[in-house]
């Protein structure tokens, strides 16, 4: 049986394992990038002739979603409970609900940025991070 004291001692191992897996997978994706004219083609298909155009940014997007879900699992392991709370929207949310709301809102922020400003998404990413922090803090 795992006690609370044992759990508190082992969660950093789970955190490091998740981060190592993420970095290793990102490294494998980086090594799979095709080279054209001596330069890495960041937007070329990683699987030529595949059923989906798995480019490096697409693969990193899904890998990062996996990282967020795994980090939420480690957070729940380290501090179980995460009791629902009522925020400014006046309905109960859990950690997972707030992650979903922040991911959904970030998608809309990026889509609006693409439509109104253009393809340079770094500011949209910064705005999405600020939005996610606000969601976890106040919702």
C-alpha cells in the first residue's frame, strides 16, 4: 500500500520520467526532419506518402498535449484531490476542467490571431499562456 509519505517522496521521479520521455520524443521527431539543400525542412512531411501530413509542428502540438495530460496526472499523484471549486464563471471546475477550458480557449485565440493578424503566432502563444494562467487561477 502506498502511503502519503511515500507518495510525496516519489512524485519527483514521475515528473522527471514524464519530462525525459517528452524530450526524447521531441529529439526523435527532430532527428526525423527531412533535410533539403543542407537545411532542415521544418514543415515537410515526416512520413512521406502517409495518410496524414505529420509535419514537425503538428507532431510537437500533439506531443505537447500529451505532456500536459501527463503533467496533470503527476500533479494529481503528488497532491491528490484537487477538489472542485467555484470560480468567476460560477460553476464547479476541477483541474482537468480548467485544463480543457484553457486548451479550448487557446485554440480560439490562435484561430482569431490567424484570421485577424497573420501567421506569426508567437504573440498568440504568449497570450494563450497568460489566458491559461488566468483560467487556472480564477475559474
